[in-house]
């Protein structure tokens, strides 16, 4: 079970809902990925309450828009934005699927081609 900074809470956590499922935890990890890619928080208000309101109602800007100088690959940006989707159903179905997509994106970037299988 992951505990996140306010700006990394998923929309499902804002009303302090039931025990977490994989989708909110994927959102939390994607918030950290976003910061790694951009050196900025996906959503941040002047207060904790404002930040939670943003998390519940606003989509973060794509990393390439926030930090164009960081040269974020389209694959990593797609993965990050899918994992930060407001709708839990639009995120990856499991932590394994999220990690597999990240691995494949990194391999594509390192090797320069898609996985053949």
C-alpha cells in the first residue's frame, strides 16, 4: 500500500475512499515518474486543499509541454499520461502491465527498435 504526497494522490483517494486498488497506486507512481521526466509536479496548488481539488478535476499537462528541453520520448509520455488518467478504468489494468510498458519503452529508447515478440 503506497502513501503519497498530496500532489500524487489519485482522484479516487481525494474523498478518502475504501482500500486502494492497483489503479490509484499506479497513479501515485506515475506522479513520481512525471516529476522525474519534467522536474515538476503534475498538479500543484498553493495549498493542500487546492492541490487535492486540482487532482480531482484537472488533467496534468503532457511532460513534453512542461519540459520541452528534457526530450521525453513519446512512448514514456504516453505511458505517464495514461497512468495519470482521471478515470481508473483508463489506467493500466495492473502494476505488472504498467511496469512492462515502462520496460518496453526504455528498451525501445536504448536499442532503437520495437520488441520483436
